[in-house]
């Protein structure tokens, strides 16, 4: 479905991978992967469910994708067709039935981001001889589903990452040893690896155990198997030393990844039987402080060593026994490298990365084969010939950039005859014909970033005829000679001028000779005008970035198919364009991505977008669009996304889209506009648009005309009208919408629905009427809706349901919560007894429930009766719901759970909620498989060890808001699988060093709002797997978290409820290096000490301050985070009025960078003091290398929701676009009238002065 030109574009870029640097490859591969994923969206709707897509029509469905489509179980219809690949993501899938895939013949099965806790033994029956790849990552699996996978004869790839697996047993991978090649167990809850788990797994090549809580690995852990293992990943555990003896057992190991552990030495003082040979050894972000001659003594050879982010200061005679080819040591604290440090690698070392350290002198490098050297971000004043006399001849890549690096001397360049890539910051106010004479003519990539360049003269690159890439960002270029680039016109492919120009007219005369140019970035300049012939010479141009300039207009011919036949990406966001004229973008057959967001566009004229065969994405959000002419978008057959959100549309013209999306699944977003009425007065009775998903949410729509949707009745499958002001629905509005699958009408003020309202929606699957004012529903409302699966009616005023309302449907999920229903709707529900899986009746007025009467709901998996007036009789009833997984009886007055319920809970039950049911003791539950138990908001005073005897599988227990006075020694000993414990809001007065005994596997502990009088410094010492803790700051208790957490080296997140106006003394020492997320909340919090975060050891940090009374934050709070280099901040719902600059832009490189910023719910006074936020936006794409549009757009969305109280609560983005004119130092820019006035006053004063002197 994609043009041949686009296929050629992809193919050509794939061929270039061999020529690209590693990170460039990653960016391009992610881009191509993104395109591949979008190609999947081109698949046709599946016959078994049109919300899913299939590559084939049948009977062999090929590749099936069901993403973000609610399924509690896999649709039974799937079993009737052959399927090659099936992907189920974010479906809220709770269970996989036995034999549910028996007839599919699957080769690859993905079930990701779902809620599976286990697989029944026959879940994969029928796939024994076909299934090769099984991906169950990001579910809730509590164990290896060994019975389900043990007979899969072809299984080669098993991904169980991101689950809750605690133990590995010896027979978990039985029968898989001969076929399994890749096993991913990362991000689980493993604390140890039993010695015989991987025995006889002779085919396994990759084993991933990253981000668990593994403390140590025995010498014989991998003995007797794993003979073919090539790659083992142990990143993010708590290993204190390299498991050398265990690694020595591997015969073919090539790559060992031990990043982010607690390793302080490598092999000093240890012995092993066999020395280890590796291709790669990853030890990044550990605790290694020194490298000595002993460090790699036990390795016969390591080709590539990675040591980034260790607290190294000195590199001694380190590599004397290893013939290493590549060494990476950036972001350490290295200040000294001895003369003999690399002596043993004289004839082997090829790559050396010492960037961002504290070196003041160029290290002695007697390296005859060194090809790549990075010293960026150090303190070396200048590189002289003596420094590079040993390695200069072989160097091909050299990076000596940095604000405190002076660059190369002119003489030094003569000693670099073969350099192909050079990056430096040497000051070059004028780059003339002689300036680069000493640079190697073999140069292919030159980065002269922040070199204070003001003028580039003709002939500046006359010796660089092979130059392919040139980056001149962060300069102040005001003049470029017209023939400056003539000498590289046949070679230059990539030119970056980000924040480099001080000229208002695009320098087309200087650039028009670059006929081979493929990538041009002139973003973040002050360009106001593009001459009509700016890009006529760029036949090979593929990527054009004009973001963040001052362009007010685009000529209708500024790019075209004749001059730019290969153009695939255009970015013109954050300019000042006011309209899009006819034919602005036409006949660009290769164009895929077009970014026009956050301009000042008010009008889009007819044929503004015409004949764009390959276009997939057009971004127009954040403008001021009021009018879109009919046929503004014409012949865009492959378009998938048109984003018109956050504009000023008062109406939406569906006739604007002609021959649009005919070969794709088109989504149009019109949310967050000013639309009040949807009325149609169409000039033709039929248009050829193919809009599949139309989003009208967050407008002010109060009226929907009966014929408004006529142009899309035969195409639209998802229609979102939520968050509007609809009161009544027009009877004929949804007539004959034969393919509509999802209709969302939530968060309106609908009070009445006619019985014929949805009669024409014969394919509807999902109907959302929640958050309205409905009090009744017609009995025949769903008479024709035979495909209706999900009905959401929560938060209305319904008091009863008609008996036969669901008779014709196949409803699986019904949410009737928070209405006024007084009796359980037995008769209405009985009509769908064979299909119903989810029933939510919370927040109603139900007083009685006859459990025997709902026995017919044999497929029910979720039942909530929370917040009713429920009375449960003590007389025994039948509780036979054999598939029930979740039962919620919370917020009812039960007092004591009847024995007939407690002892007869179905074996399938995993989650039981008894919160606020007036319980006084932990209920005596019979033998069951409950994983999550909520007993919060009761009157429980004590908990005993015996009470958990039948709950040994429990993963989460909530005891918050009870009457517990203490936690007793050994009370938790029966809960060996417990991972999450809630204790907040109890009158607990003491937490001692034995309060959490036998809870070494606990990962999350919530204990804020206690009434503590005493807290032991060793209170958490037993919690070795602890990753998250929420607690009070306990003023007057002299609590020092650095002491309390000193034994919790795996802690990742701290949430502090602040009870005093500051946090003085809370962090008085070094915190665990694993700590990367801190949340501070509480109305008492009014200020932060400037040194509060100075003891954080992690190089990445996410800081969230919420619901506080902080009005201002000093930038010193962030400057004093000595070790932090990349950080994310979220300041939500505070009293924040202003915020000092938190980050350094690329041109200031200070070692810290703000990755993400969220400021919603504050009281910001927007003035030029906040202008740094606008600068941060301008730098975001360049600093994050969003060259192939792989960066997430959330950084923009969050700031759209940030309001300025002094600007009528308008978005901070819009305020900086239109209201505030500031300069980079945060001061207001001079108004032109003010400048003229000052000039006039000056002239008058001078004339007066001259006159006085003459007199």
C-alpha cells in the first residue's frame, strides 16, 4: 500500500546502515520499525472482530493485531482460522482458556501489557509443533507457566519480562533444553537463581536476568548446562562482585552485562580455574573506584570494556594482561591516567572513550592502532602535537568538544592525516580559505559546534572535497559566502545549522550548490523568509527541518516533486505561519511525515494538501485554525493521522477530506477545539474520504445534526464525542453507520435517549454512555445490536434496567456503577448469562443479593458490589461462580464474612476486596489462591501469623486505615510471596528492626500517616528486595533516610508525605545509587533546602513534587545534585508561581539535562523569567537526537496543559508564541516602538549637545 518511491527510500537507507555510526543505526532502525508498525495498521479489519486487523482475509488470517481492544479472554472465533502471528496488547486480558488457540497453528504469540497471572496447562494446546516465539512480557505472571509450555517442541524464544515471578524451580523449563535459544526473565522479583534451573539447556544463547533483586550467584549456578550461552544480562541487580567462577563455566560466552550493580572491584584478590575470554564486558554504573594491574588479570582477553558512570578517579597500570580493542569510560571522575595505563594494548586498542571526566592533560597514548578517541567534556586546554604523536596517524574519529576544551592547535591537525570525523569547539570567528587548511582531506564528518563562528568565507572547505556531514550548530553566523560550499557540493549529505544563523533570509544562494544533500536542519534560527527557489537544487533531499523559526508564509512552490522528488520528511513547527494556501504541499510523492504544529495558522485553503501519495502523518495541532475549506485535503490515499487538536475550530467540515485515507486506517483528531454544533449542509451527497477514527472529545458540542455524519457513515469505525455538552441526541444522527464499532459519548449531559437512537449501529461493539444524566433506558434500545460486547453506563442516575434490554446482545462487560439501582438486575443480566464476564454494580443502592440466583453466570470473571447497602445472609447459599477472578464487596456493612462464603470461595478467585466492611479480625478464609487481599478501612486491631496460613500465595495485602498498633515479629512468615504491603493510616507507634522479619521478598511498602513515636534506623534491614517505599517524614524523630536505607541497595522509589514545612536533615548522607525516583507531597511542604538532593548518587533522577504549598524553587536545588546528569521533573498541583531555570541547553553543556517537564495544576505567572522553558522546547529535538521522529510527543502535550494564571489560564506554549517577546537571558525584548522612541530621544540629545558645544 506504499509507493514504490517510498520502498526505494527504505531500501536505500537500509543499505547505508553499514556506513553509519552505532547510534545513527539505532535511530534509523527505530524509524524503520516505526514504519513497519504503521504498515501493520494497513491490515484489513478481521472477520472475527473488525476492531482487530489481519494481513489476510481468510481462511488463513496471517498476522493478527488486537491492540487496545478490551478482551477478558481470547475471542473464541479465533480458533476457527489459521494464524501465523498474533499480537494482543493492552486488552485487560485476565485469562487464557484451555484449547483457545488449538486450531490456529501459531508461529508467534504476543500477549503484552495484560493481566495474566498464570496459564492453564492446556492454554497452548495444539501449538506443540508450530509455536516458536512466545512473548508474555508485562503481565502479572507469578510463576513460570511450566505445564503450558513444556510440550512446545519448536519454542526458541520465550519472553517473560516484566512479570511478578519470584522463584525458579528445577523443572520450570523441562523439555525446552534442545530448542530454547532466548530466555528473558528481566524485571521480575527473583532474588536468587537455583543451581539446577538451567541444567541441560544446551541450545540457550541469550539469558536475560536484568532488573531483578539477585544478590549473588553461586559458583555452580550454571554448571551442567548452558554450553552454548553467548550473552548473559544481569543489569540492575544487587551483585557485589562479578560471578567469575560461574562465568568460567561457560564455554562460548561472548557478552556479559553487569551494568547497574554494586560491584566495587573486578578480579582483585580472586582466583578461578579457567581464565575468561569475552567480546564484551559491561560494568557501567557500578561502584568501581580504581583500576589496577589486577583488575582484568583473570580475563585472557576482553575485546570491548564498558565502564561508564563508575566513580573512577585514577587509571593505573590497568590493562597489562588484556589485549583490549575498545574501552568506554565516559562520565566517571577520572583525573589521572598513568603513562603505562594502556601499554599492554599498544597494538590492539582501537576505540577509547574518556569523555566527560576531569582530565586536565592529554593522556599518554602509545596506541598505534587507535582509530576513535573521545575526550569531550574534560578540562584539557589545548591539544598540541606532542599529545598525539603516538596515535595521530591512525586516528579516524576524534571528539574534543566541551565548554572548557580549547580544541586543537593548528600544528596538531598536521598530525591527524587520516581523521574522518572531527568534533571540536575551537573559536573561529571567521572561517576562511586558510582556516581549515591543516585538516585531513579525508574528512567525512566535521562538527564545529559552538565555535563562535560569525562569518564563513568562500573556499572555507576547499580541502574537504569528501566531506559528508557538517554540523555548525550553536554559532552566530551572519554571513556565508555564495560559493562557500562549492567544494563539497558533490559529497555533503548532511548539514546541521541548528541555532547557528543570525540572518533573517534563508541562505539559499550559499546552499543551492549542495546537490547531494539528504538531510538539512536549520531549526531554531531567526529565519523570517524563504525565497521561492530556496530548495530547487536539492534533488536528493529527504529530511528538511525548519522548526522554531520566524517564518510567516510558505510559498506554494517552496518544495515540489520536480526539484525535491525524494523528500520524505518536512518539519515546519513553531513558526509564525498564518495560513496554508492552495497547493502549498502537492505532488510530493515520497513525503511521509509533515509537521506544521504550533504555528499561527488560521485558514487552510482548498487543495492545500494535494496528491501526496505516501504521506502518513500530518501534524497541525496547536495552531489557531478557524476554517478548513472543502477539499483542503485531496488524494492522500495512505494518510494515517491528521492531528487538528488544540485549535480554534468552531465547526468541522467533513467535505475538506476528499480521496483521503482510501488505502489506510485514518485517524483525525479534532479534540480541544471550540466546536459547539456539528451541522452538515453538504454540496454533494457522497464524498470519498475514508475516516476510520474521528475524535471530537473536549469541545463544547451541544448539538449533532442528523445528517452531519453522512460523508463518513460507511467508513467510520470509532467515534469519540466525550467531554462535550450534548443534552439530547438526534434520532437519525447515527443511522446506517454500518461499520461503527466504538461510540464514546461519556462526560456529556445527556438526559434521554430515544429507543431508535442506535438502531442503525448493527456492528457496534463498544458503547460508552458514562458520566451523563440518564435515568432510564428504553427497553428496545439494543434490539439490533447483536455485536455489542461492552456497555459502560457508570455515573448516571439509572434506577432500574428494562428486563429485555440486553436480550439481542452478546455483552461481555457491563459497568453500571454509581447509579441509583436498588435491586440486583437479575432478569436483565440473565439474558446474557452465557457471555457476561465483567459486571460492576458498585456505588448503587442494592440491599440484598441472592447468590444462588447468579449461579447461571458461569463465565463471570469480575463482580463488584462495592459501595452498596448490601446485607449478606448468614444462611448458606450456593456460591458457584467457577471462573470468578475478582470479587469486590468493599464499603458494605458486612462485619463478619459468613462461613459459607469464606470457606467456599472459587479456586479461580485471585482478588478479594473487603475494604470498609466493618471487619474486626482478618477473616478465616478457606484454602484458596487469592493473590490480592484488601482489608483496608476496617477495625482490625491485631494480625496473627496463623491468620495467613491459607493465604500463602498472597502477593498484595492492604491493611491500611485499621487499628493496628504494631507489627509483630514473624507475623508475616507465612507470606513468602508477598510483594506489596499497605499499612498507612494505622495508629502504629513503633517500627523496630524486627517489624518486617521474614519479608525479604517485599518490594513495595506503604506506611504514611502513622502515629510513630519511635522508628529504628535498621527498620528496613530485612527488606533486601525493597524497591518502593511511601512514608512520612516524621518530624522531631531525627529520621535520616540515608541511614535507614543503607541496606536497601535496590531501592528505586521514595514517596515522602511531608509533615513539616521543609525536609531539613532527611537526607544526611549518600543514598543508594539505585534510587532514581523521589516523590514529595503534602500541604506542609513550603520550601526546599538548596542542598536537599546533594547526596543522590544516581546519574538519572525523576523528581515529582505534588499537592504542596511551594511557590518558588531555586535552580540551586538542581545544581547541587552533584551526580545527577539527566533528570525529569513533575510539579503537579502546587502553588508554584515561578520556576528558575533547571537545565543547561546544548550550547552550555554543564553535565545536566532536563529530559521531561510537567507543570500542570500550578499558579504560574508567565513572564520572561520562565522563558527558559521555551528555550528548552527549542533544544529538545536536537539534544535528544530526534532525527527520525522517534521522540515521544508527551513533552509537548504536558506543557499544553500548563496554564498561566496571569494570561487568562491560557497554555504556556501559546503565551510564549504570541504574548511574550523575550531574549535568551530571560529579559523582555525591546518593543519596536520603544526602540524608535529611544533612537529619537538619542538623536535629540546629540543635537542639543552639539549645539551647546558650538555655543
